[in-house]
């Protein structure tokens, strides 16, 4: 499919109610630049427009260059990112609309997403390259982002100044045109990313979950260099890079920047390692964690449960309290003789009067006393064995209540 040029899109979206099929976008207003034209942001094979509807702003991405399997690719990416695009995450959910915009009578696809607020990495560095604490925070967040992508089997494909937004509490990734997610075909990339952030040998054949490795190593090393030597930024940043340019990767040996970085003693070995990576194949690139040699600490084990101290009362006293919490409960007829007197021995827990003990504690008291003595002599294992050999009276369930009281005493 041949796509319209950016100029044709500019003309079409000036009448949103006619151009868009989405009811929300039909009611939206196009945000314009100082010349009154739609504010457009170019990049790759798309042009992005900003629209507002009420209090919400949207980014509308229109394709002006053909890309293979466009619809299938965006369907996969959207499904992979949807569960990850939570508040605070680096991802933004989006909607692919195959018939989203009409230009000169023909319909074309677009991508609709919420407008993301944040400062592009390049602009943020211009304002903060002398602030070591801010650079350290950014370094930590980039390492967390690399780990999150790697563990999910994802790769952005075009990490650069314009696609990394720095927010107060985190980072946001935008522009998913070249992204890899599980399910997409390996080795069929549609773009190779910004040349100042990519390995010099990268091609579309390297499309896959490992294609961000070089970019993350480059960003990590650049930030650590700025933390130690902020003056590098005004000397080497040109608005499209951080410190390195594509020419540095092609010939590290004659690169002035590589020479200055080697003079930063704590980074000298890693600078040499990075220079060597520029001449290797992409399949030989390590992960950022392997390159840096710093792995995140393992999660702390859950605290070990502590056995609560045994109560001051014996199991029989606990059982007695359990049974006495329901005053007025009738005496079970099974324990009464024909004359209304209880049968069997009457058990009196220590410290209680005979007339304070329910007359039907006979079986329960004996069961509790037995289990208590076994537990004291043989420990918890013996208690479990004894518990299995006591048959609670089916109708009274007294021994079961005794077991429950003893388990509370044991701390279970």
C-alpha cells in the first residue's frame, strides 16, 4: 500500500470530523504551531499529530511510508503492552485503527494513544547534566528499564533522545514502530534505530529481543561519564546524541571522545570494553548487567514465622474457657444417666472449683490432658500422632474442641 505524504495528512486532519473514523477524534481539535499549521512530529515512517478533546490530549500517528505486515505487527505489540501499560510503567497503551483516517477519498491506518507528558531525554540532559544526583537517579531508572524489557522478552529498537521521556517519577518509552515483542518474526525489522545510538553493524536482520543491548550500554556508560565529568556534555552533545556519534563507533581508535573517556580512570577499562564491542557482531554483545558487572540484589526472603509464646493457662483451662463462652448451652443427653446424673468421672482442670466445671467435660478433659502430656514429652510430632488416634465423639465433638484448644496453646 502506498501511503499519503505528510503534506497530504496536514491538509486532511484540519477537518477532523471528516478525516477520522474515531468518534472521539472527530470531535477533537488539532493543536497548531505558531504558523497556524497542524503541529507535526516526524520520525521513521510516521508523522505524529497532537489533538485535544476536552481535557484529554491524544497522539495520532499516521504512516507515510510502507512497512511490511503493519497491521499484524501493531496488533501483536498492542496485545503485549496492554497488560504492562499500568500507571507508573514505562509503556503507553495504544489503539491501532486500520481504517482510521481518510485522505482524498481513501482510508489509511493510524495509531491513537494518550499524549504522554515528559521531557525528552536530550532536553532533560541539557538542563541537568551538571546535577550528579539527578544523573544517578536516571542511571538507576535506565537499568531498571533494561531489566524489565529483557525479562519480558521485549526490545524497543530505537532508544534515543526523542523516544525516552523523563518524568518526575520515572521514564516513558514512546514510538513503538520498531518494537519487538514475543510472537513477531525474528530477523524481519523495519528500521534500525537512530545511528548515534546503534551498533554500526545493525541491520533489520538483528530484529529480536537482544537488539537494545548496545543502546543501553552506550547510555549507561555516557551517564556515568557525565557524573564524573559534566564538561563532556557541552563539548560532545549535538542535540541528537548524548555523547557518542556514529563515527565514534566506526573507528574508536581515532575517536577524540574515546580518548577523553579513557582518561577517566574509574571508567577506563569499561571504555576499552565498549570500544571492542563496536567491532564485534551483535550476537556477541553482553547484557547491560554483564557489561557493568552489577546485578540487582536478590529479593529479601520473607521473615521467618516465630512461634508465639505459650499462654499462661493449660490446654484444659483454654478448653474450659471455650466451652464456657456459650452459657446456657444444654447438657448433652448422651452423658446423662436415666436419673439425670452424669456418667463417668468428672474432670476438674487445675485451679477451678468442681461446681464451676460443666458436668459434660468428661471426654473433652481427658482428651486434652492426654494430648498435653504427650506434647510436653514428645514435642509437636508426638502431639500430631496422638491427635490422630483420638476419636472425637461423633455427637458431642468434645475431643475436637479439645484439639482446637491444644493447637492454640501450641501456637498453630
